[in-house]
């Protein structure tokens, strides 16, 4: 297959225009981690977990220091990433919580795989899907030519306890349920290899088989999402760590890092490394419910929260020869931008109302900021972030800690949670330039800023269907204390 395309002004100086014969059509690789904290990656400041391969990826390209995802939990975040659109626009606003057996992400939405397939790409997904399990919502029905992985939100990494396996918290190995089964295409299969390694095996096999023509590989890892399970080969790297949750979690991240190394090595072996744009990102911040096993590098909050720790993630782009190495891009960006960035690299930039092609900003052909504002909504939670200021609106609650179940969640009412705010809202305003860790709420002293941010937020909200029109109502919820108030997170 001819691997040529027109880059126009994507990678050139303002005085040079490339035509179709100048550069080959690149391969595109998206590696997505699951619940990986910002502080769990060496290049972002990890002092415990070693990630030499992820670090090398950053050294070969661009590390984004203010990168976000569109939701602080797995499935909605992935729905935004794969469509390049805020997922609230198309109704996938809340985690399905095992309700995706007969429902899934809106079928009218074009996925990144759809867009690239039109450009002649062979498309493969390895790993977690979490956007619908029924026939119409299956990855093979959403633009992917090949699939190997778990359709639901997670799975056992190993199914049986054995000497070389360790686990922590509630991570004792067990048989995979129907919801957490592994599939090759549409066929349910058995797998004995450690799941992260199995995904790596299948991903490198995909590259082997498709290196002669342009391909899009989406390697969607479950690691380091619970259950906390790791094998001896990775555990031995952290023999000095005594705390078992932290030790097992670190080992899981090492397996993830080795996977990144294997992908790069395979591309190099096939002489495709310089012809491949690689993205590495996490779907949300790390989970607070695994104790001190993970790190969001001191940022407030965790997975489920709309403070920085829940939505600010590691994000790296590498394209040797096309992107200058060792860049640190400091403007706010969001995972939605991968849609336009990847399609632009493929020669057919697909601009959505939310996704920005980052390549001109990284090569100096465009100046300014990719985004004036970034936005979030999860039921009653509403957030806007500009260059300096960030405003969060949380639903005040009359529930208390005694209402939480053993999983730390609230039992939902029939029909899901009410997304209105009968007890009022807590308004938080943070100056991220002077207070990136969100310690000082300035809402009372900066009323003019609050009003301006509310005006901008309202413009965005007016474009969206209401939260109570979501495809699946919200049933996941918990409580947190913020600024002296108990608020309800609905996700």
C-alpha cells in the first residue's frame, strides 16, 4: 500500500510546504494506562517506581506538564478520547458499572478507528474496551479490524494463585467472570499468561503482521487498575519495599513500562520507529481507595475527584525525526486532542468542536494556546479551567460517612442519582499558577473571577444535553470533604 500523504504545514517552518511525495504515511500507536497516577512515572517525579521505557519515550519527544482527561473515571474518559468529543455531548457521561452488557456508547459517534480506517489504516485494539459489550457496540463494530482483550471494565491478571504470583488488598486471584472474560475477535478465549504480558504479546504481534502498511494500534492496558496482582519477575524489582499494596502496585507499573519498551523495540526492529507517532497517556488519576500504593504527585484528589489529582495525567507524544526531543509543553491540553492530532498525522485532520491538532504547536508553526478553556461535567459536578483559574462546583450533601457501604460508595436509589442540587453547591476557585495543589479556595474573595468563569461555563453547558438525558443514569457515588463541606461525587 502506498504510504504517502500531504502534511501541508503541520511539521514545517512557515516558509516550507511539503507535498505528498515528501513523507510517508505514519503508523499511529496509542498506549493507554488505567488509573496510573502522575507521580507513578519517573519523568514526572516518581521516587519509588522506575519507568525507564516511558521516560525514554518522553526524552525522544514531548512531555506535557498540564495534561488532562475529560472525566476522572474510566469509561467516560475513554469515550471522550476515542471520539475526540466531550462525552457529555453524546450521552456517555457516567461509568456503566457493569450495565454495558446490552448498551454502549452512542452508535452515531465516529471513533478514531473509524476515521483512520477511511485513510487506509489497519486498525487494532488490544486490551480494555469498556464502551459496550453487545454486538453493535463491540470494537469490531466500531472501526477496529482486530481485537484482543476485555470488553468490560477490568479482569483478573491471573486466574489462580501460584508461587510466582503476589497480590494485595482484595486482589486474590480467581476465575474470570463472564463480564471480565477475554476475547479474540468475538470469540471468548482462555489466557494463562499474566494479562499485561499477554496484551504486550498481542500488540507486538499486530505490529509484526502489519508493518508493511500504515496501522493504528490502540494498546489499552488494564494496568495498574485493581485487582493488585503481579508476578515474581516484576515483584523482585521491589524487594526493598515492605508495604505490600505499594510493592504489588509498583510491580504492575513496571510490567506496564516493560510493555512500552517492547512496543518501541518492535517498531525499531521493523524499521518503523521513525515512521510512528506514539502517544502514552492514562485514563484518569490514581485511585485513593488503594491507600498509599500510588501517587498523584501531591495534587489534590484521586480518581473520581475533579481536583487535579483525578483528571491531571501523564501524557507523552513521541515521533523521532518529526518532533524535537526532550520538549516540555506547559500549556493545558486534553486527551480529546489525540483525535485531531492523530488524524492530522494521517493526512486528514478531523476537527471536532473539542479536539485540537497539537502538532503545529509542538513544531512552532502555530503560536498561542491550544485551548482557552477546558470543561468537565459529571452530573451535578461542573468544572472549568482557563490558563490560570479553575472553578469547581460540587453538590453539597446531607449524607455522612455512615451512609457509605463497604466499598466506600453510596447505595443508589432506583433510577439512579438525582443530578440536581437541592442542598446547594460548594463553589471552589483556585489560582493554579500560585496554588497548583488547590489548597486555597478564593471563591469568596474573587467574586468577579467566579462570575466570569460561570459565564464561560454556561456557554459550554448550553451546548450539551442535560445530564439526566445520559444513556445510562448515574449509579456510582461517594462522599468527600472539601473546604469544610461534605460533597457528593456522582460518577
